[in-house]
C-alpha cells in the first residue's frame, strides 16, 4: 500500500523534519543501521521470524473491540484496538521483537534502551531474555518511582535498570543517558529505541515495525463493517510509536481522519505541559530535526505530564511532518481530562487503560462525535502500571 507520508527520503527526511544529527563517534553505528535495516527487515528470513513471534509470542492479532456502551454515550460506533492485550501490556512489544532480530542480524550482543512509562523497557527486557542478550535500560529517576511495577518487572526479566538523574529525571534524560552509553560502547552495543524518534533510520524502522497495528485494523474493521476504513483513527502521541502504527496504512487515504492527542499536562500555558505542537518550534532533538519545546537560546525545556510515556519535549519527525502538512489533527488533553477518560472507560467497558491511552480517549470530548462516523481508538497499553496514580 502507498504510504508516502511515512516514506522518508534518502537522508531520512519527512519534508523538512528528520535526518541524522549524530556525534562523530556514533556515525559508524548509525551508518551501519542505515545501510542494512531495509535489507534485513524486507528479507524473507526476517519476515518469517518476525511474523511468527508476533503471533506465537506477542499474541497477535490483538482484538478490535466494539465498545457498545462507550458508543452509546458518544452517539457513534467506537472501536478499541486492544494493544493492551499484547504480551507485556502494550504495543511496545511489536517494535522490540522486530529490533531484537535486527540487532542479532548485525551481530550485536549488548542491548541498551530508554524508557519513560516502563512499557518499552519491559518489552526490551522481555525480548532480551527470550534471545539471551545482555540488557541495560535507562529510566528517569522520577519515572522509576511512579512506575515502580515496571521497574520490578524489568529486573525480574534480568535487565539492569539504570537511573537517569539529570534534568527532571524523566524520558528525555533517559534518552540522553542511553546515547552517552552508545557513544562509549560503539562496537558491541545496539540501541533499541522505543519510539519514532532519534536519528534516521529509527523513525522509519519503528514505524514499519508498528505498522502491524493499522494492517490488522483494516482487516478487522472490514470484518465488522464491510469496509477496511473507519472514518476516524485516534491515538496518543509522546514520541509517537503507537500513533505511527495506528496511522500507517491510513495516511494516504484522505477520507480517514487522523487525530493525535498530546499531553497538555496542567494546561498549555501553565509551564507544566508536553504539548509540543502548541508551544514548540523546529530544532534538533536526540539526533533528528523536529518540533520540540525549547527556550529562546535553543535549550530544551522540561516537559510535564501525569503520564510518564507522554512526558517528552518533542514529537517524532514523521508526526511533525503530518502535523505541518495538516494530514493529522493535533488535540491535547490535560491530566484531569485523561484521568476522567480512564475512569469512564473502566466503568463503561470494564477496561482500565494506561494513562497514555487515556489521553487518546479524552479526545472523544473534544469534537462532534455524533457526526464523525465510525471511530477507532488505539488503546496502546493497559493500566496496571498506573494504578497508584489512579488511586491517588
């Protein structure tokens, strides 16, 4: 299927966003990946192993669930893509399974990763255990406290969890630490990035691996309705991997409305927000040109969200491109709106969503759902990890 919005050029740019801005020490690693990733993931050997693992290990396809009571409340047909039911509890496992195979093809023995909400860290620790590889996960000290269950899971899986203690000790700082590690260990180490961020080819590779989400939505939606295309697809965006996966096969069909939801935190003008497209500008973040939150001197400003997975000061370059071209409508949800949406889903449908996914659900109050037609919300993760926050 044609997916031109998701096709970077040879330098890894989506329009004006993307590229690979890396220190000289990392250039060989990034170049090795650029030269090989498409050959690897398009090979029959990779696809056979990847698809088998998605099915037999991750439990795909995840269901597309018709949320009858939620639909009744909002006056339309709302479906939930149940990524929360994948192994490890979120969509992150799709990408981790794919990238661990890439790492093995490249002969890497040591895997490093960053994590915010902990879901990507858990997914990475999981596949490292499965394949017998060393795993080190960098996580902000703040996030380690608020996502303690996931820290425990990573350690039980055999991973070493290292605290990032700079900045506000969240996702941005974990990425910084992971990149420092990679610079120090360039030959044997593979950096398994969790989102559509970082230098080319990571945004493209992660989007391709997560595209299984929209691939399944099309098949499942046609079974329900007789057409593969819903009228609207909604997903939350921090870096944006679950949104990239949910949008991938719909991006070039202008009849499908795409809505991405950022974390407004305490409000766009509060100084405590992660609403990148609202207050951000173009700059370089973690190896790519994108929209990010920065001050007048180009220094990255600290993001804030109740959701550890959306607490990131930028968005992936592909999402910056989708936003700038107007293909995706960006909405925001505050902490309070996300919390309300989570309790609403729990009490209407018996499903407790992750705080990240709750931001996507909060969008249902932001537009005229009665005239929006059929809606698919990507329920990117389950809420076990957020129970302490919900109970507070």
